[in-house]
C-alpha cells in the first residue's frame, strides 16, 4: 500500500441498521489511516452496504455498484449487506467488483481491503458466512452527531413473514450485550448527541436470545435509571409486543420520546394471515389505544403495503378503514414486491402493478388528510413542542419534535443539535411552522 493515505467512500442502502453499520465501518477505516470521503467523489476504495427488501432495492444496489466502478475503474469496489448475502453470485458477476461480503465480518472489511490492495488476496474475494450460525458482530460508533445517532442493538429476525427476504439475509435474532449498549449510548451523549435511536432488524425482539429473560424494556429502564442520554427514540416495534405490562413500564420512563413506529403492513386480517404476521387489526388498535391512554400526546408512524397477493378490493378497503381508525401521524406506503425464495412469491392472485399504483395513491391521500388533521390539533392546542434542531439555513431552523412532527422556525445563531421548545403557529405540506419560546 502507498505511503499516501488512501480514501474510502461508503454508501448505506436501505434501513437505519445499514446506516449505523456504515458509520462503524467508516470509523474502522479511519483508525487504519484511510481518509473518509463522500461516496460521490473519486475514491480508492468504495463500499456499498446493500439492501434486498424489494426488487427495487436490488436494482438500486446494482446501480450504486456500477456508479462506483464508473467513477473510478481502478478503485477496489467492495459490496456487503443483504443483497450480497442472498445473491453473492449476482453481485460477483458485475465486472469490476473486487469483494463480496455478506452480513457478517463487516468489521473485517479493512483487513480484506488491505490484503487485496497489497496483493495478498486475489479478486474477486467472496465471503458469505452461514448467517443463521453467525453471532452478533461487535461494532460501535464513537463519532457523535449533535442531533441524533443510531445505535444498533439487535440483528436478525425470526418472524418468517411470507413476503420477506430479510430473515434469509440477516439470520436469527442476536442482541448486543446491555452493558455494551449502555456504554455506547453514554459515550455518544457525553460527546454532545441530543437523541439516540435504538434500532435493529426487529428491535422489539431484543434479548430474545438471552437466557436470563432480559428484554428491551429492561434495557430501556436501565438507560432511564442511569439518565444515559437526553432522549431515546425506538426503531420499529410490533403491535403484539405492546402488552399491558410493557406499556405500563414504558410509560413510566422519562427519556423515551412519545413517538413509536409500529410495523403494520396491512389493516386486513385476511391479508395479515397471508403475510404470516403475528397480530390482528383488533390487536393493533388495542395496542394504539393502550399507548394513547398511558402516554400523553403520543404519536405513531407506520409502514403499509398494498398489493399483497390475494388483496382484493374488500381487503384494501379494510386497510383503508383501519388507517382511518388508527390515525398515524405519518405512513410509508409501498407496493408488494415478489422476492425469490419467499412463499408469497408463488401465491395465486398476484395484483397488477397498475392496481398497486392506484391503491398506493388512495392510501397516501388518506394518510395526508389524517396527518393534516393531527397537525391542526397540535396548532390549535398550542402546547410547546420539544425539538432537536437539525439544520439552520438562512435563519430558518428545521427540526423534529419529540412526537416526530416536522418543524420549521426562525432561529438566530448556531443552534444545530440544541433542544428547544417551539410554539406551533401554523402548518402546511406536513410541516409545522412555529416560534422558539425564549
């Protein structure tokens, strides 16, 4: 390797777990003397941490790989993540790819890059561990963004939903040791991070692999008891986990913000059964009601799929009705995508792309109406919203409140990463406009 520091550009695709992993990978390269540069620049090494949740995700992964190869044909292009775990052969066939690594040994990427660059390892290097037998891979970030940082506390999923390729890409549930989570969170907070988001492939299953019964709520209580950070936000949770005891203990915590993302996918019991989800619409509505009764001013977001095989007009209308009752602040609407080696890919009554598009538009319009009604209520109430300032440009700050409402307001000086109370005054296009309470 040259005496001149080499550069590395890293691109996370997909979920927040991928983003966290790329931050940890980037820090590992920097510790070894590499210069971290934007992925869009000419670099000596490129790393693409891929996603495979939909067919479009696979396409984006291939496009990013080819973009890196085109940017610098002489660069070492390394591909890791979910798409490379499930389809290593497809990735390796892309001319110019130098290394294919699955969803384990990501912290060994520097060693692999060093060996290839020094001529000790030939290209393409391919390594995809049997993910079902892999332990939790230790990784940690120390760089502290002043707004919010993601901390991966869990990997893997054992739900085995009929449409999902992620269990095959991520393996069984594995959890980070509680003491390691606490240490990482407290170190980030000490360096100025205002909010920590605990995330995982199936965050609610944290601790399911422990023998001592220690679960997510125990971790949250420990962080709260120690006042480990100012604010904790949770990644996706499942409705069946919102049991009375969990909600009661959760509502007693002071550092957990009043916003939860519930992974729903559908509001039709027939579709949920076809998906092999572990809850019904009534269970989900009961969970939402329970949380609203226990946590004042709580808001919810969710994911909703349209066009699952067998979803007819009746089932779609059931989902539309569920959305009206559930009243989510925001909702990510996406179309079902056939994934190889999943049961749903062979189900009859596949829905046309045109119909998926139509249903998506209807659901998004309904989502926007409900969002505007919720924002109407927040403005009319006028109660201060606690927000972390994310950017300040031209004297206007952007932020997200603790309940996840997006805010904009006039701000003088450098408030990046600061927590401020904001009085809501109006809203438009999903954004609340307000003023800082001095």
